[in-house]
């Protein structure tokens, strides 16, 4: 409780020196948020006008360019598919699409092109050899081919529908999340309010994300974590593992970091740090001064905080950004990722980064590796274990329920029970056995759940309103850059954004943009979305970047400058490792493709 109080205090005092002073005034902050909303509204495309449009296609062949036009009408209803044939010398161009396209939320304009040679054989084309220019009443847009399908080149985009309201709303909510003018959840309430009042979507559709199955999954996870806290199982497990750890400071530190990372995979990173840091402080208090207590203490506290941040990347439930990535990939790309599938994306970075962070902190703080004595671990942990006493009935039952829930999560593809239902079942058993009580519901992080729901809602409306497609089309110049450089730039932008707002908010804003951007740049959407989700969670430099870093700062052993100097280098290491290392592991595992 003391640590939490210090955290609350320092989170307020920290904001002053590291952010613009003019944001501290409530009225100036409000003005800043409104300006952001106006900028978003101004940048977005206007609604399209009903009427006749033409898609003018160009096919670049050696020594010549083939052209063809595909006319269509934008109106209230969608028409029938048609096929148009254009003869161009010895080549024949086939165009297929709807002659009338309905203009409403979520409507997708799709047409495809095929070229036949003089013998009637399909001419194989690459995505870069064809492009389309859409023109119509006050409208002009270049549209690249995004997919090859049975000899056809497919052109597709969601039509911008009330995009100005949607992008203005995104900037408005982002401004509120950045300035923390109000609680994050309260800012999320604006999403359904504005979209329904402005006629962008119906109430049922925009409110559905707030009760999405992954919200229920996290609710069940929070309740089980609360059960672990109430029974003391989490601390008991940590103490018993650490009791068997080496008494060498460096090895002990690596053990604590690994344990923290593992706990962070199954509970909030804040909770995992809250468990381990008090134990870590007790450890360093017993270390002789000649061993280098100060350096080891600082390295250990930062190591635990950074391990909690990186550990959450490892599992689907470890951080909301992971499950957001899975949800949007499943909903908008036809991917079918289950709970167990995320381990292949997240664990490689965790396994690589934990030793790198450990080694970096060992060197920076000059931690000695001399042994502290055979009785060191027993002296520290024995008294703590004595206070806990033998494992009781509630603790054993909670461990049994927790193990069963994890087993069912990992085997979802075999039994077919959704992870959210499994989480609810686990929470129900804990309530029924009175391991958790009604008052534990009050301790649930409802702010995080509602913010998460808001993130899902704004992400979905960004996609269906066509804003994400429009933003991606403005970035087609990135196609001239090497794919690995594009991935690095996207990861860097995500990390920078996530440093100033929550990783949930960051992922909710950028993942919907990553999907069409990947299609337009001819990248695997799974690759770019996973990079965005993970990059949103690897900021170590700013105290406000993640709650574990803030908790390390709240111990009073560091200044903001200390953390920034150490964390900025780790940010760069994380970016480089993710962009140029981990993605190749993904390719070897067969979960992404890299061109």
C-alpha cells in the first residue's frame, strides 16, 4: 500500500518536469485537445458525392502501357457484378466489379483486373505492374493493387464515410488520453456518444466492443489475479522460487527478472512488480555494503520493472495490445489466431530481451558477481515464508483453478471453448468457493477495461469508416523503401506514440491503420500488426511510458534523467531486435512471410 501511495504521488510530480508546462493548465489542455480535434477533422477526406465514377487502370508491360476504364455509380444500393472487356492490340483486358456501389458505413469498393495475351493465356502480373486512378465528382485517388487471386489483380478500398467526424474524434480522444484531462475511460465514453449522435453508426454496433469477449477475458483474468493477491499465492510462489536461487547477485537478479516476466504474462505488469519489488528491496537491504549494495539495488529494481514490461508481451493476456492485435487480425484479415498462437509472436522477444536487459544493467551499474554466502537466501526468505505458514486449502484450490484455466486457454483449438468463457468459469469457481468476495469486484481495474473497450470501438470505426484505408493510401510512397526499413519506421513511430499514451490506446489507434498499410505496401498484415502491438509495449526511457517504470521511479532510487539515460538505449536495442531480428524468427516459425 505504501508503494502504491508513493506511485500515485510521484506520478503527479513526474508529469511537471517532463511535459510541456502549458499543458498543466486545465483550460489550456482543453484548448490543446480541441485544436487536435480540429486538425483531425481538417485532415480527413470529405464525404464522397453520389454520382458517376471511373477507375482508370494502367498496366505497365515492357515497352508499352495498357489502359482500360471501369465505370461505376456511387448510390444508395449495391448493384450486380459485371465484366468489361477492353482490346489493346494483341492483349485483352478483363475488368470485373459491381456497376453500382452502395455508399454507407463499411462499404468496400472492389474490382479486379486480368490480362490475356494473343493466345488467350493469362499474363502473369506483379502487384507493382498495375495501378488505378479513381476519379469522380470532386474526388481523385490513386489505388494500387493489393492482392493476387487466381490470375487476377485485386483493387480494393473501404469508401470514406463520415471520415472527418471519425478522424476528428480520434484526434480528440488521443488528445484527452495524452493530457489526461479526464480519466482514460471517461474519454473513451466520447466514442459511442459522438459516433451515434453524428449518425456515423448505430448504438448497438458501437457499444458492442465494450462487452467484447476479450473484455470478458480480461475481467476474468483480473478476478483470478485478485484471488492470487487475496490468498497470497503470488507472493508465496515468488518466495519459494527465489529461495532456491543462487546467492550470486547477478544470477539472483536474472532469476528475479525471469520470475517477474513470467508473472507479467498472466497478470498485469503492475501487479507483478508490486509482488517482486518489496522482496527485491528486502534482498538488497541484507547485502553487505562492500559487495556494492547501491549499484545492485538500482540494477535490480530497474531490472524487475523492465522485465515486467517486456514479460507482458509473451502471452495473449499479458497486455491488451496483444489481444487487440489478434482481434483485428481475426476480424479484418480472415486470420484465425487462438490464445496459444500469440506465444510464437511474443515469447521470442521476451526470451532475447530479458538476458540483454540483465547484461546491460549489470555492466552499467557494475554489479559484482561474487557469492554472498551459502545461507544468504535462507536468511532472507525463511522469515517471510514462516509468516505465510503452510499452504492452506484456499491457496491449493486457487492454484488448481488457475492451472486448469491456463490449460484450457492453451488447448482452445482442441475443445473449442472460448477463452472468455473459460476465464468466467474460473472466476465463478473462485466466487463460489469464497476465495474472492463481492468487494473484490471493486478492486478490478475498470478504468483499464473501459479504456480497452473504447480502444476496440475507435479501432473498429476507423476501419469501417474508411479512415484507415485513406491514411494508408497517403503513405504509398513508403513502398519505394526496403520492407525492413518500413517495419523499423512503423515500430519507431509506435514506440514514440506509446511513450506518451497508454499502450492500449496506442495499439487501438495504430493497429487499424497497420492492416491496410500492410496490404498497400504488399507486406504480410500479421507481420506489421504484430510489430505495432509489440512496439507499443517496449518503452523503457520515459517514466510515464509504463506503470512498472513508474513504480521503479517511485522507490526514490532514480531521477527521471537516470531512467531516461538507461532506458533510451534499451528502447533502441528493442527496436533493432524487433525490426531486424525477431521478425526472422517469426518467418522461420512460419507465422509471417517476409518479401
